[in-house]
């Protein structure tokens, strides 16, 4: 991990790390410049105009207006540069590319539970391939935590009841720290472990190794069946909820106006809190499953809706039950209605 | 400034300390000067408690393993440190001690507008503080001072409800002080003392009072909701009950970001007074500095979301908060430049308060500028919740706030007690605090950039050397803080008697005797000039250094 001693820079092991460090260097320079300037002038004036006699009464200096304007405007311009760069970098760090692979991360006192889409699972460790964009979908089962991987310069809170996202593209094979950065109680500092960045083939071997298991999408399919989701989310006379095939990533019209994108956070919310956003043309009939499903089961259902149903062809004769979606006519969607019990 | 008095020369004169010495006369006093001293003793006690908890934290972090105490105890230690220092030392320190003592004196008034309310505020403060101290010492509090749910509402086994009740109650003391200052500045100014003749200390306290009055009710409501959630099972912040834990963060920081300005604005007021006095120059850009206090107070209410860039807060909300946060940096920059320019062509004397002011400049600059890192959204992701944040806010709140407070105590000590303290020891203390502070907190910037999360009981081995430096620095800092307790106490018994105006300052408070009489002025002063008019300062008001006036 850290190689220099005493350490001054964390390892630079992701594509964004270089840019974050460049911005950091700029900020450090600005800080050093202004601190030295002001402290230097303070000392210089303080010594140059040191009091020589107790009866000294210096001439009153009247500040010119341009000076006040100058030292308001110059900092403002510097701030503008920092602001724009910061915003641009923020979007870069929190907007995963389309081709990113997905890994689910669930925080629970005091461990990170990781689900790979191949079915491999691990706790307080994270194995990832080098040179591949990896998207983390993060949530928590209890209190607020935060996934922090300093070598990648990323961090994102794990918030119960909400799904958050971050991503990285690791550039160097190696081992890096994985932390929980949001205080979560007794073993907060023990919540974490190691991120292993591996060559792609080594990663594939690891996925197939002892940590392998049933892929979440497969588990999700089974849950989908067991919980009888299909009885409502299907095309036909008994349809009570949106058809889920081909739904993922589409724009969905909502009851009462407005639209939303059927992304992971939205689908997760629709499973755990179905009445939050109702798809136009449906009734809020779906029961709340949160109490029955663990976060990992929710993730499995989500993986099924995203990876299996999301790629499936939408049935040709499936008019999205009265929906008038903004985008293509095939984007109805959503998780609302299912079993006939209302809430 | 005007109508100089010569009462200082009468030594036998009764002053506010000597005119009645019964216990009752202290506990039921309505004299703002005595109430200031009650506050002074109280906040010194809470500073000591908070400091002891800080020592525990630093000792634990000497080694990477969590071996000095259990993680549960450690969590209580840093929480207690934060709660004591923020709510019971930093927030009241400058306003309730120096502000209370000086606001009426500086505007030529006999007392604050509402003397009874002032005494009530101290009792309310003590009740709140006692509850918090009780919670901290019995069963402890382990939520961090930020009290985020659902940890604080549903998981913590510690005395959250009592501690929160303590902070809630103490908030009312703050509101009452703020209301009192606002009323006093509006109603009690001496004849001729127009708004733009007010000392900048008064402007800073006026702006601070606005923050106290407008912000504190919000944190009170927030803590009340948290208490309901914890005791009665409401679900405002609990996702399982349809609540939102991030809502708490919005409400909490709506107060707690402006609260930083409650800690720093009055200290800035102190610095303005010190720098002007020891440069014998009217403060450069007086009206810019005065207005920048108001700008900080107002803008400070619009930036709270910068604490939530890594939560689920939307990116577009974040952008707005980032922009506003950069804006609030500008008035602070204006102040720093104007303070420095005040020395230009001045007559600079490096007495102890000026050393503290210099320390303030250095530390507050670093504190403020490192705030820019955290306002920069893409940078904040990496630094959020690390030691970088810890270092940043200590530079602002301790480097800025406490340096200002120490400077103020040393500046007005002769006025408050009528005694001069040791030049040598006080300068040594200023030096030790400055050096020790940097030694303690500078390594924490590096640790933060390395990625060390805050509130960690144990940490990876490669970070030990920086942590050892930090702990070593903290020991120097501790000596720097203990010294004043010794030489200031000593000065009470053996110190030289202070003249009315030992520093050759212009404020009205220096025109009455040291210590002042019970009603401050024998006759109400009339003001005829602007603040910081050193030209018309009588030569007799500036004795040779060290010489006693009597
Ligand atoms: Cu955690
Ligand atoms: Cu803030």
C-alpha cells in the first residue's frame, strides 16, 4: 500500500486520481501563495513601521477604492475557476460510463457486503479488474456509512432507504484501502479492508473461485416467481402493473405529471417504497416489500429487472396499459402495481 | 474618542468587583460585567473538560492499534470533546464573555438593554451545560457532535436524549444573548455614536447576534424532533418509517454552518480592535469590514448543503451550494486584506494581544483557504469525512476563534481585572500556542489527503508518524493553554495595577477606569468623532510601556 515514508500522497490508482491531484496541487498553491503573501506583508509592515516612540501618531492612511475592489474581484475570479473545475470533476466522478460493470455494495455494521453480478460475493474486500469501469451501487441496511477508496479518490455515502452510485476505472494492479468514512458506531474503524485490483483474467478466475455463487439476476428471477410478481407485471387482461421487459433505462411517465428515468435507484425505490412514484395509468396497489426482503434480495430483484428483463424484448402487443410515456411507446414501466392488495 | 475622564487616577474608587463582595451579589447580579465573569469561569471549565477529552483522543492515536482504550470509550471521548468545545465553549466564549463585558462599555451605556434577561441566559446556559456534562460523565455520548440519525435515533446505546436536551436548553441562552445585543445596539448608543462610528467589535457582535437569533431556533427544533424520534419512536428521519435521514443533515447544518460564524465573527471583531490599536491606524476599509460581517452572517445561512456533497443530495442542489460557499469566502478575504493593510504606515507595537492577532491571521488564513478545497465539489469527494476536514475546521474554529478569544482576553484583561500580566510569559504562551497548533493540525491535512477517515479508533500503520507528530504538537499546545491560567491568576494577586488605557486605544471602554465602576461611566460620554481616531488621543493616555498610571 503506502510506499513513501513518511507518506505524502496516496497511491494514484484510478483514471480520475490524476485530475483530482492536479486540482489539489492548484488548491495547495493558492493556499500557500495567499497565506505567505498576507502573513509576509503583515510581518513586513509590522517590522518596517514598528513603533519608535510612545507618542507616535502616524498619519491616517485613506484607502483608495480601487484597492478594495481589486482584492474582492481577484479572489472572486479564482473562486470561479475552482468552482467550475470542481463541478466538472464532480460529474466525472459520480457519472458512470455506459459500459461500466455493476457491483452492489451493502453497508451493515460493521462490514461491506459485496455482490458481483457473476454471483461471487465477499465481505470487507473488493476484487475488481484493472482497466474496466466499475460502477458501485451502494446502500445500507442500518445506519449511514460511506464507501471510501482513497487510492481511487472516490467516496459515497451508504444511506439506508436510498441507493447511491459512484464508479472508478482502476489503473494499477495492487492492493488498496477500503474504508467506511461515515461514523457508524463501535467498530467504525474496523469496517473495511482491502480493494484488490487484478488483471482481467485473474479477476475472471477469482470470480469462478471459492467465492462464486448464484448470480443475483438468477436469484432475482427466482424471487420474482416466488413472490408472484408476474401475476401483475405482465401483459394481458390481468395486468395491474407496468410490464418490466425492456424497461431499464427508459423514460417513464408518472401519475400526476412528470417523468423519471427507470434507473437503478428508481427501480429499487419502486420495490421498497412502491407508492413513492406511480407510473401513469396504474393504481398504487403494490404492497411494501421492504420488511420481507433483505437489501441483498432487493439487489437481486433489481439485477433481474435490470440485466435480464431490461435486455428482454418488450412483448409486441403490450400497450403499456394506458400509459402515455414521453419517449418510445415501449417505455411504460415500473414496479408499482403488483399483488392486488393496496397499501 | 471624546470627553476623556481622569477618574482612573483615584485608586480608592469603588469598582464593579469591589463594591459588593457577597456571594449573593454575584449570583443575582444584573451587571453585565459580572455576568461576563460568570460566563468566563463557566466556559473555562468546559474548555478544560473538552481539552481533557481531546488529550484522550490524541493519546489513543499515538499508536495505530486501538490499545489505549476501548473503541466505545474512544467514540465517547471524541464526541464529548466536540460537544463540550462547540456548544459550551466556542459558541458562548467570545460573545458571552467579551461581548457581554464590552458591548455596553463600547457604546457608552450603563448596561445591556435587558439586564435580567442577561442573568437568565447564564442560568439557562448552566442548566443546559449541566445536563450535557451529566450525560457525558455517566454513560457518555457516542454519536459524534453531529448526532446523525439513524445512528443517534435508533442505534446508539448512549445518553443521547439527555445530552440533546442539554444542547437544546443551552440554545435559549444563545438566543437571549443575541436578542439582548441587538436591542442594546439599537437603543443604548451614547449621544453622537452613529452606526458608522461604532467599533468593528460591535458590528461583528451585531452580525453574530442575527445568526444566533435566526439560526438557533432551527437547531432547537431539529434536536427536539430527534428527541421525539428516540423516545417516542417517531420516524422523521427513519427510512423504515418513511422518513429521511438526510433531512436531519439539512436541518442540522442549516444551523451548524452559521454556528461556525457565531464562533468566528466575534473573534474577527476582536482582531479588528487589536490590529487597529497596535498599529494606531483607523482600520483600513472600515465600512468594508463592517459590511463584510453582515455579508458573512447572511450568506452563511445559504451554504449548508456543502456538508452533503457525498450524500444523495442532487448534483444540481450541490452546485448551488458550492457556488454560494465560494461567495461567502469573499468577505473573509476582504477582512484579511484590510487587516494587513492597516499596519501600512502605522505605528506597530508587538504587545501580547498583537502576537495573538498575528497568530489568528496565519491560522485563519489557512483555515479559510482550506475551506476552498471542500467547497470545490470534485475535491470534496475525496476529502469529505477525512482528517482534512478535521484539520480545516480546527484551523478555523481554534486557530481563528480561540486565537481571537485569547487575544481579546489579553487585550482587555487590564480593563476587566485592573491588573497587568507578565509580558514574558504571555508572549511565550502566544508563541507556544501558535507553534503547537500548527504542529498538531498541519499533519492532519496530510493524513486527510492520504485518506484517513475521521473518528477512527485505529488506523493503518503507515500513518503513525504523522499521528505521532500531531500528538506531540498537542502537548505543546496544552502547555500553551495552561500557562495563561497560571500567569493570569498570578496577575490578579501580584500584577501591576493597570491604568485606564494601557495600550493607547481609542474605544470608549478605555476612557473609564480599570476596572470600571459599577455603572461603567460617571457621566455618559458624548462621541464627536469616528472610531479609531488616534490623532485626537491625548498623549497622557499612552503611558510608557510597563509604567503604571498610578
Ligand atoms: Cu460504517
Ligand atoms: Cu459549513
